[in-house]
C-alpha cells in the first residue's frame, strides 16, 4: 500500500518500459510481472492520496503511461489540463485523447513477494509496518548482483555544465544564449533543478539547471545548461498574470509546464517557492542532482 512519489515514478517509468520491451516470457522478471508493476506504478502516481502530482509531472505520467494504464492515465491527463501554461497543441492532444475510446485488456497485478513472517506492526506509525529480518533478507536475495566491472563503471561523474542566459520564451523552445543553436526545445529538457549554491561567487547564487539527459545511463555525466537567477529579466520574461507570489515563481511554473520536466530536488524548490541552500557545488550535485545516488 506504500505510495511512491509521482516524481520518482515519472523518472523510473521509461526504464521499466525498456525492461518490459526486453523481457522474456519466463524467468524472475517475466513480461506479465513487469506489466503488472508498470500498471501499478501509473495507478499509484495518480492516487488521490499521493502528493506532488502537479500538472507538469502529471503530463509526464500521461505521456509515459497512457498505453500501459489508460484508466489511470485519464486522471493524469485531467490534472495536466488544469495548467494555465499548457501549450495549446498539447492541450488539444490531451482533449482529443480523453474524448477517444481507450479501453484496455485487463493485465494482472504483480504477485506479492513471498513472506516468511508476518510484518510486525509499528505502534508509533499507525498503518505502517516494519519489515522483518527474514523479509529483508528475502528481498536482498532477489536483487541482481553487481559484477566488479559494473561497480567500477558506477563511479560518480561530475556533470557537463554550460553557462547560459535566458533571453526569451517561444511556443516550442526556450531562447538561451550559450545553449546549442541558441534554443532549447521543450522536449529536450528532461529535468529542472533550482537551488541556492555557495562557492560559485562571493555569496550564495540561485541557479536554474536545465538538465537535458536525466534519463541517461548511470555512467554518463549529466548535460546541464545553467542559468543564474540574478541574470534574469523577469519583468520582460513574465508577461501573463499569475497568483504564485513572485515573478520568479511564475517564470519557473511556466517553464515546468511547458517542458513537463521533472522538478528537482522537489516541486517547491523547482517552482522557486521554497529554495534550499547548499554549502558547495559538490553538495548540491550529491543531494539535489542525486549524482552519487543515481550512479550507485
């Protein structure tokens, strides 16, 4: 019954889909089991009890999950349509999809892992159960063992960063001085991170990282176009009325909706409403960009 955050689900869905595409009909990760995991992931992402499903993440869930779980993807599409910044072409495609018939053949949900002992109730957290030592050992035994070569390849890699300046916002791209060809199409921006970082200048700098390959292989470095908040001409870039409390939050909301990017390290930070400060660029990369976590 645990609910994984929609942001995490949106991040791992492409990898799960690739596993399903390459799966065989037998073995521990057979197609039926993986299909059940995928259906469950999409359903959990749109569960009304789940938090963090803002329209940008909902659009990414819809794009990745509409063929896996059309019923749950319908709710994701409805949430994505609530965005006032949604590109009209995407809005029309969502409405057209919602108006169509997307009945799906029933697929089995994943079978629960075998339990060797009943979970022990945790009296300090109602409704939450601690795993027994036997269950933890059984789960560890199912993990794929890493080979020495794989561990060597998992060494964290510093990102490749290009400084840029946001000049304008077009229907299909951000105009960024310093970016390849001067433009970043929205579909190329996979994640957006906002943070205050010490050690870049004499005082903390608010950076906006536009991450182009968040769904990369673990050993590949992140490709980032980095903007700095104090270089933004907010009066010119923010032209629509908004109720987000600040022009910076309005701009970040617009970028997140247009790109459907994963917000990092969390939606509040990426929207600019509650920005975390990190003591060094390395600390920011490790925690907000999860470089060590993703590499290991």
